[in-house]
C-alpha cells in the first residue's frame, strides 16, 4: 500500500479551516415560523458586534478630568446582534408577502418575536460551543447574563456583571 501523494508516508490530519464557512442553520420558532442564521461569524463580524453599543464619557467631560467609564446601549447591541446573525426568515406581511430581513424589518418586529429569535439564537450558539468544547468567539450572552465584557471577551458578548 502506498501513501497518498504529498504525505511522504506520514499520517496527516485535516487542517482546521482558516476562514468562516459561510454556512447557515435554520432555527425553528413558534407557529411554524423559522429564522435562518449564520452557522458562525467571521472575525470581522465578531469584532464589530463586540463593540456595538459601547458608550463612553463625552469628550467634554473627559477633557475636564472626569473619570471615564463605559456603558452599553443594549437596544443598539440587541438590534445589531440580529442584523449580524439573521440571514432570512419565514415572516410575512399583512398581505401575505415575504418580508426581507433588514435593519428596518428587525426594528419593526414585535418585542415578543425579537425575544423569541434572540432565545433561539442563544440556544444555537450554546449548542455550537458545546460541540467545540467551550466558549467560542461567537458566544452571545444577553443583558441578563453575567459574562464579563472586556477586550478579550467573546466577540458577540453581552453585558458583564451588574
């Protein structure tokens, strides 16, 4: 038996992918609806999501020597989280026509529907983390979670301890 070409007779294992797959996963919702979400985020998507909604001290206060502190605009974060992850959905308008996923459509969702999508997305991310053996850069604790927020926190990490 001969070794595969280029292996020099050594056993090789497949290399890990260096780029996000671009794959999507369909998540079921109530009443037969569904959302199609990214299987994973790219590095750029993770980094942008990690900083969405972070607010700081206005420049005028910083210049006056006021102590700097960071805050989080949870509305901005939650909307951007859905804009980043959601690719498609089964939602229809009042006339029965499909509604295209957009920032405007996401901002127009009923709060209960947005919460249902957020919960399904969080469950998806946790399932992926479980397969990978621990927290990943795609982790996304929400406002009620207790994950720390720092430069090394998960890319889509939410609020730190209250």
